[in-house]
């Protein structure tokens, strides 16, 4: 990369900065998490009272591959408690008063490849705000043809977006729509919301009741087929407890959030 320009001094201290940074095919790596290559052209300019980094960064290619381990029964439908971000005082005026106005583009889609999904994402962002409160606006589109892994099923992604519209913090609004065939049923999965309040919505074609969709995803059979296999006219108490305690709260947490949890006594 190249860095050139001028720094004016007053009483042996920087009083004005005018620099340009050019980077070409710059590798950035976070071990066991992320790898990417960037090109950038940034202007770094200002005084101790007003300091700005502006320009454009192009993502040449990138991949996020760290696995995510979630307890879906405990986490789905629950909103985590927000905590204020504690920032330390920055003593140097140039950093303390630094602001951003940077556009993020891409040459090749950014890839997420882990235990939760295989997605190709096309970002179009703007990074702005201060060093103490950086913000992002814009959208990242998810290419169709990706995969979301859920309950050992591979859902084919039809479309998806990550919208950054919160003007107060970095928080994407997620909307990813996918589907999977289970025998003659097409089961649709819509993942939507913010990371702190992510929701999973299921429906099917041909249309089935919620418990039948859950049963199809978990066991590959409808509840009526399970009943017929057991030779009974209704689900056994153990089966009902398992569906109520383990399956339904996982897929439909809002409806079941106030029900007490009971240990599973029957395994599909």
C-alpha cells in the first residue's frame, strides 16, 4: 500500500493532516474466523478539532468460516438485554474527533461458510459516524441458491437481505427466505428480525398444521403417520410431551414462551 501527503506541525505537535492512503490487494485475516482481500483509496484529513477519513473500500473477496453454536430452544424468540457500550476516553484529539465517511463495495460476493449457512452476500454499505459510535447504512443482498442448515435439513435460499437502517447503532434487519422438500411437502422457512430478536416462521405447501410441519422436519412423518405407526388413535402422552416441550417451542417460541418446560420422555 501507499501513504503520502503532509502533516503540518505547530509547537512540535500535528496541527493539520492531509494524507491519502492507497491499498491494492491487501490481505486481512482473523485466525479461525475470517479471511478477506481489500483495495482501498482513502483521504485522511483535518485538524485536531475535526478529523475525517473518507473514500472507498472494495472487497475483492472474503470468507467468514467460524462455526456458530446456538441453543435454539433457549435462544429463539428471546431478546437479549441491551447493555451500554463502555468506551474509554481517547486522549489524542485527532482520534477523539475522528469521523468516517467510507463506502464499501465488492468485486466478488462475500461468502459465509459455516455450520449455519453457505451464503454469498453482496454488500453495498456506507460507514459513517464517529470513532466512539461508528454506524453503517445500506444493504447486503443474499444471492439465491445458498443454503441454510436447520434441524439437519438443507434449506435452499430463494432471496435474502440484510438492511442496516438503525440510525443509532450497528444492527442489521435480516430477512432470508428459503425452502426444503420433505417428501411431497415444500416447507418454507423465513428468518427475519434483528440479531437480538430473530424469529423463524414456517409454513408448507400443501398446507399443514404447525405440529405437522414440526413433525415432518424432525421425523419425516406427519403426526397422523406417527399415530398410525403406534397403532393408536391419538398421540401418546410421551409423544405429546416431546412435541410440546422440545419441538414446538423451538419452532414457535412466541406461542409457548409462558409454558413450563418438561423433560423429554419419548424420542422421535
